[in-house]
């Protein structure tokens, strides 16, 4: 029979309450009997506890599983926190430093970078820095046009970037070029 961890913990807590027993004692005794009920989240956590002569009774029992960080805390090993930077990229940081800009120059509500889940800080993107410096941000998105539409545009000296595509994915079609030529001719006649 296999039960999930939540059910297992709930059963242990009920037994402990009903018979006025210590849940830590129950867990340690069951660990010897049922190998699958390890109190550790991973093999690494279990191995670290064994290496430091720790048992499951040395840990806070309010958690359902003991993590590597829990073992490190009990051992007094420093836990390296994930570094949350305010820069979205090295390019953004470099451009900021070259222009003597500070993170304080970028209000958090105007930043367009990613938001860190751990502390809720939104990063500064390269586009944020360029906007602050007044550098024009061009969209690198090139327009798509059918082969025949490109040929017709070239024959009539029409810049494809001046035309809005009506095809799938805003693709410029032959009809778009013909419409543009028609409206250009109408404007020239007026």
C-alpha cells in the first residue's frame, strides 16, 4: 500500500494526538520500519545529515520533509541566498555605468525587465536604459511580404515599411501593394 506524504503526516499527527505521543518518536520508529517514509526531501539532505551525525529528531517537526537547507541550518553551514540583481542583462548594467546612471534613476513602476519572485524587484532592461538616455529604440521586427508583393513594391519604388500588412501575421500581400498604389494615385490626382 502506498500513501502520499500529506496523508502520512496527517495519520502521524492524529496518532500522536489520540495517544498523547511525541510525533518525533513515532516518526523515528517508523523510519526504521518503513524505508519509504524518510523524513528527508532528498538523498543529498539525508546524506548531509548522516555525515554530520544528525537524526530526524534534531530538526523542527512542523515541516513534512527535511530539506538540505534545514540540515545546513542545524549544522551551522552558511546558506548562500540566490543573488537578485536589479539589472536584466550585462548590457543594461554596462550602459548604465558608462553613463553614470544609478538604479534609483529608474522608478520601479516604470521598469520593463523581469520581476524576481523572491523579493518582488523588477529589473532594469536595456530598453529602460536606452529610453532614459533618449536613444531611439527601433523595433527589430522586419516586415514580411510575399515575393510578388516585394517585386511590385520595388518596381513602383515603394518602401515596404510604409505599408501595413493585412495578411496572416501582418504579412504584406499583393493586394496591400495594389491598394497602396491605388491610394497614392488618387492622392496624386487631387
